[in-house]
């Protein structure tokens, strides 16, 4: 699946000093969802409404001003407590509503088998309430434009954004292509920087074992696991605390 921006270019990255994986998920096609509440007809994801990123601790004043210029209202930080302490967000005092919602506990991740697939299974099976809580913040009135981030902007952010896109009607192949874009933006310098944060924050061995890769199959498998457990992504999120109204609000805010 080919990803194109509003101008027909291949790169949707927002080049902001202090970030390496900041990008807009606007412009993706959205299918109609039949008779579900708030479904409406198909359309596209609004540009400038949902952003995804790596950690924001390296932003300077110009970077903070640039994000402010995008009209950002909500930031969801999915990192562990230790990661936040090691690398505090530069947006903490920028007048944006910020929510720290750790997807997982570092100690639990450390007990998993040393493979990325195990991390995704754990997030889906055991962290549904945190994932739904993060998405719920984006469902609130006036919450968007919003930004979701973790340390690398790939796994925790990737899963949360994938579920958001799926539940509003973006096809799986587009979600997988968006997920895979992280590979294009991470280089060896980024890997070293993230590894240093990981060493301080204690988020486990999995970043050392190829977790910086972003194979589209990873997110396809994750979506399949959600469906196998709950029947649908929508049912998974509702089962973890969201409502039909929440998801209707989210679609209405994101789909043009």
C-alpha cells in the first residue's frame, strides 16, 4: 500500500527539531461503517487532527512554538513512569492538556520472553484498560488536535494509533503501511538515543532485539489478535471502558 500526503508526496513526516518520528495520520481513506452510531458515510482522516511521535523531551522553544502553531490541544504520553522521569516532556508547561497514561509496567515487560511479538501480545491481553483510557482522552469534546507518543513512537504509539484508525474505518492495509513508516525515520543515532533512555527507564530487553523495526505484519497480527479476543476492535475498546458515544465522537472529530 502506497502512502501519499495531501500534496501527493510520499513523506508525511513533520520535520521538527528534537523529534525523529513526528507525523500526521491525516488523509487516509475511511470506509463507511453501516448502521453503527456516529458512523456516517466514508471519507478521509482530517489532516492536522491526529499526530503521532517519539518522545518530546528534546524540543526547544522553537519546537514548542511550532507545535502550538498546529493548534495542539491534547498530548497523550504512553511511556512508563521511569521513562518520564528520565526524559520529561518539553510540553509539560506549554499550555497543552497532557495526560500520562503508561501502557505497561516496566517490571512486567522485563518478565516477558525477549521478542517483540510477546510485547504486543501482552499489551493487547493485559493492557486494554490503559489503551482504552488513552484513546478515551481523544474522544472527549474539544480534545483534538491531539498527539500520541511514547519513546520511539512505534510500538505503544503504533498500537494505540492503529486501533484509533481501525475503529473509525481505515482499512488494515493502510494502517499497516502507516505503522511501517517508522522504519523510514529511525536511524542508528536514533536507536542509540532511545537505547539510552531505555537503559535509564528500565523498559526491558526488547528494544535491544530489533524492536526498532516496523514490519507491517506486526500490526496486522496485533489487529488479528484483538479481533480473535473480542470480535472487533470496537468491542475490544468498549469492553475496556469506552462507550458507543465515545467512539462516535472520535469518528466525527477525525473523519472529513
